[in-house]
């Protein structure tokens, strides 16, 4: 299974009439924030693949359609006002089971791709989609019931965790705007997502680290674009798997 991951920058290799020739073989697209919805529209229309997005701290003109303020400024999906406006699924503050993207065990049993996501960055100037550590952790805690159900039903909590900010001390920086969340490290330890896809950290230096493995989680920076190969390695009984993750950086 191949994933196209994008964030923060309109990439000319993606925003191109030849995008389908380059990336038509991917199975899903993950948009990790700071992208205009017009760009997300283009990707959906061009590739016709399941596409998931969250918001970052910029390009927030449509953020109001995807949040409500029942819990202060912590967003929740507002289904009545368009969680599917653009043909892409808003992945924040929820878990998603895509039964059309599935892995087949040696015994023939199918298990769907499990996705969770969260919008926003650490608060630095009280802008939209910025949260304190406590606010962000409250949002993660609110997803625990659905994550536990995934564990009971499928043997794992989630496969892909889509964020904009990075975990603290993994790919982040020390300025107030670009610090990562400590609670993302807590989430990784508790729920073992196989793949964490984030944006927010621009990669101007070709030597900058883009991929880090922590525990059972591979953390990737989706800046501009990246293609990830995600293949299951089932246990002997065929009732659970650990993925083999490869970065196709030459795409």
C-alpha cells in the first residue's frame, strides 16, 4: 500500500497535468496541513484516491466550517457544515476505518486501514488552530474510546496518525512557533501508531532529518511531498501484523 503525503508547500510535481502519471499508483493521500483547499481539491480530482486532511496554523480560511466551540476553542468535526466539502475526509479529532483500504492476512481475513488525526500547532500567538499542551492532550484523550474499540476489534489502535505539528524533540525546532507537542510522544507510547505523518517543519536543508523511528512508530515529515510504502508483516497466526515501512524518496 502506497501513501502520498503532502504538506506546507504547493509542489510543482503534484500541481501538474502529469500528476496522475507520477502518482496514480498510490492508494491514499494524507494532507498534513498548511495547504489551501483548492490544492486539496486538485489532488482529489486528479488522483481520485481516498484523501485525508487536517489543518495547520496557516491557510485557515475554511477552518470555521470544520470546528465548533462547545469546548472552548477545541475543534470538533461539524458534520452539518461540511466534513466532506472537498471530496476529502477531515481526519481531525476522530478515528477512521477505511474498509476499502485493507490488508489481507494469510488466512484470508481482511483488516481495514485505521486512521486518526489532529489539527493544529502549539500556541504561540493565540491564532486559530493553536493549542496549549493541556488543550491538545484533552483532544487526544477524547479519542480514547474509539481507539480502544479499534484495539478490541482489530488488534491495534491505529495505523496512521496524521498531525501538523511534530512530537516534541522529533523534527521540531526550539522557536515558539515550531516546538512539537509532548503529548504526541505520550500518544505514540500508549497507542503505537505505525506511521505518524506531520508537516509544519520546512525542509530547506537537504541534510535535515525527515524520518525518525521511535518505539514502534515511524515519524515522517511530509513537507512538500513524500511517498511511503506501507506493507504488513503478519504473525504466524495471521491475526495481527507489524508493517514494513519504506520511504520512496526518489518519487
